C-alpha cells in the first residue's frame, strides 16, 4: 500500500493544482502502474455537509482534530483496497496538535514507525496491529496549523 499511498498523495497534489473549488473525479496511474479512481472535494460547502461522513471513515488513530476545519478530502479505490486523504486547518499550535495525534496513536494501539519533527512541521507514519496504517503530517506557518491525514486498508 505504500506505493498506492504515494500515488494517492501525488494524485492529491495534481488535483489540488487543477484550480478552482468543487468536486473532481479522475482515474490516475500510480507509480506501480495500477489504475486508481480518485475523488477529491475542495468546495467548503460540500465539505461542511460531508464532515460527519468524513469523520466516520477516519481511523481511530487519526480522528478529526477538535475544532479543525476540513479544507480538502480525497478518496481512492484500487485493487489493493481503499484509501483516504483529508486536509484540516486549526488555529492551535503545532505542538498541541501533535500531542493530540500522538495520544490517539497510542490509545489505538498503533506504532509510529516513523517520527520526524522540525520547528514548523512533523510527520508520523503509523502502523496498526491489523496491518492498516497511514500518515499524519502537521505543519504551521505560525498562524494556521495544517493537518494532513492519509490512511489505507493495507500498509
């Protein structure tokens, strides 16, 4: 699933660069040559209406951050399973957001197999006992903290 998530992340960047806001569905080819159907939403009204459904699909180690706003979401389906990418924004500082997710990872019984942190960003690659997992990335510009969650059925 690592290759699929890499392809998922690349597709997210490609879709984000398409300009405008709204809902977009594309079929993309991942690095491994697999065809993946990707659906992205960047329309704030659509995201607001979908927030409950988005929250239901997030894993226990990466729930919606309290008080954060969903700014983009993308779902992908390929032969290896399904994946989701959600981008959130919060006014809370990076350290507070990161502490929240570190606690959720531990509470869920997960392992942060990769932990990186600088003054303005941090990443956690998460592996769960059932083989699922994902990645949580947090970055701040000093005013807004952006949270990126990528997860899939297999890691």
